[in-house]
């Protein structure tokens, strides 16, 4: 069932998800394999690098509600309990600042030192 849902989500990805996927795929040459719409436990995450226990979520406006934030917080806590680090970006972050998004991903992977 989860695989069918994941397959459906991959076929119906958002513009921001497509844009981020194009960037994440380029990291494969450096040994970082990302999966999109990957089932992890009871969830399907937008992107996951399983070897580095990194999850990336691209959030639309439905995540801006109090219920959405509550669900996201519980989801992130559960993924953290499983040993994953979660990064969340808004659709607008991806579409307007893809370089900044990728820089945060590289920091999380340990490939880049965060500039304060």
C-alpha cells in the first residue's frame, strides 16, 4: 500500500519537488543517493538519503495551519526517534532560493560548513 501511494506521489510531484529533485540527483556523483517519496515507517517522506539518515520535506501552504504544524512536529519527532535529521523547506524557498536550500542540505550532509 505504501509503495502504491509513493508511486502516485512521484507521478504527481509539485514544481518545487521537481526542482529540488533535479538538484539532489546531482549529489549522487558524490556518493549521496536520495530517494523521492520514500516510505519510512508509517510515513512517506518527500526525499530521503538513507545512508546519512537525512529527510527533506517540501511544504505547501497546508503546513501553515496549526493542525499542519502539529502534525509536522509529531512526524519530525518520530523520524528523529528513528535516527533521522529532518529538513523542511517551503515551496517558495525552493523556487526562489534553490542555492540556499542546497547549501542547507550540504551542511546537513557535512559537505559544507555553515556560515553564521
